C-alpha cells in the first residue's frame, strides 16, 4: 500500500509481486529467458519514490550507471527485457525509465540515491538537465534514461514510469 500526503511527502510500505522483477534476487539470472543480467527492468508504472522503495523491498537498489560501460550494460539489459518480459508490451509508448539519482537537495548537484555520492560521469541528452518548471515550481529533480538511446533527462518524480533495479552481484 502506498500512503501519500501533499504536505509531508510519501510514505511507502511496498508490496511487490515476484513476477515483476527481471532478475532473480539470489542468482541474477533473469526469469524470462535472457540469461544473466546486471540490471532488471520493472515494467510497471510508478513514481520515482515508489520505484526506489520497490527495489529496496526486493533487496536491491535502483539502478545508476557510474560510467559509459555500465550505461551500455544497463541499456542492453533494458532492451533485452523489453523484448522478453510479458508486461513490456504495455509500455511501448513509454520511452523513459527511472534511474537512481536526484538533485532535490541542491539544483544541479546530482547525487546517487543511497550513497549520496555526487554523480561524476554523466550521459545527459541534448539541452539536459533543464529543470523545466511547467508542471511544478520545484522543477525536475529526478533522473530518467531513454530506453532507446541510453541518454539521460531530468524529470518530475511524480511522473509514473517503469524503472530498473541493480541485480545482486553473486
């Protein structure tokens, strides 16, 4: 159940069915015929905050690539997932997935969720991040990745999108 209030933010007690996660928490082997994966896509719509909580509820963390190699692996796993996951076809119109970074604390000071480490390597799309304020005075403080190009965008955390968890390394 998700409990949301306007004044205090979001409190979450996630309940995540096992069939949504692409990678098995104990083996990092996907459940849909791809083989070993580093990143497991969750093909369901959630806000950024719920995505973070759902990954944590599975004993994982929301994905964040620290370099070009990790970004390429993340994009490859997402593309493979989109081709094989039984829920993915429902998301053909959605080109963005959540990543684990935010600049909510200080504008343009992007931090990796969980560790709080600054984002050093970036892969922003053209003219990004732009902190667009059309739908919120606070602007865009959460990071997303285009599932076709691997380029990043800053976004509103209340948008509902698929997301990616980093699978355990065993």
